[in-house]
C-alpha cells in the first residue's frame, strides 16, 4: 500500500462517509530519522471522513504500531505499544483567511483543492502520542531497576512529568478542544 490510499476525494463525501484502512511502512511515514524512537513495525489503522459542514471534513480514526526506545533511567531497550485515536477537522484552504492566526488553534487543519490527504497529519498525531520520558515503568512494561534511585532526580527536574499525563498540546487535549469547537 502507498500513501495514495489515504487520498480522500471530498466531493464523494457528499454521498456519505468514506472509510479507509491503511498500512504504512515506517519509511513511508518518515519515521526513520528519530534518534530516540526507533520504528520497524508498520503503522496500521483506519480513518473515517465525513462532512461536518459545507466542505469541512471531520476525520476520525485510530492507528496502532510499536516503537523501540531505551529507558531514560536504566537504558534498557524496550518496545512500547502505541494506540492512537484522533479526531480532526479539515477546512478548505480557501477558508483560511476566515480564521486569523491563533497559536491555540493548531488543531485546525486545511486541505487544498478536491483531495484531502491526511498522511502528514496522522504522522504528527503519532509523534504527539510518544511518551516524554519513556521508562520501563511506562504502562508497567517492566519494573525499572533504577526507577527508585533515579526517580527522585528526574522528578526534581524541570521536565518532571509522568509519561501518561496528557500535555496541553497532546492529541488528547487537541481533541477536547475540537469537540468543543464542533459543539458536540
Ligand atoms: Zn528502566
């Protein structure tokens, strides 16, 4: 499968929602250059696109994959499963001027012409789902042998945050704002 599988013809949405399954190799998803997170499994998922207003497209879906990373505490290599759900509104590029630049509105996406290709956006959603401080204790994968002794040092740092806690710009927070914008 290739990226073209996710090209959605917006005109066809007038007849009803379109559902697409996808499977990307990490290279197709531009995931091979990250020095911290290593990807060697496919990214699989599905999206549903539907109209949420005149030519505004609501894209919902889910994707799963795994990434390999070293524990920030003990450097033990581990595999972290990723399960990402997303809900994003894409507006026609011609409407961009109606929405003044607002850094808080990063979740608003735009498409050009008649085709919506959400691949790049899905990649960003996946990046946002990566833990900030991946450690053995992420989702209790394993008890980190250095968790206790180094935990306090890390907890005292400026970036101290449990990996599971959603950040203000995480996809969870973005979806919460989208739902509010959609009035649903
Ligand atoms: Zn560890």
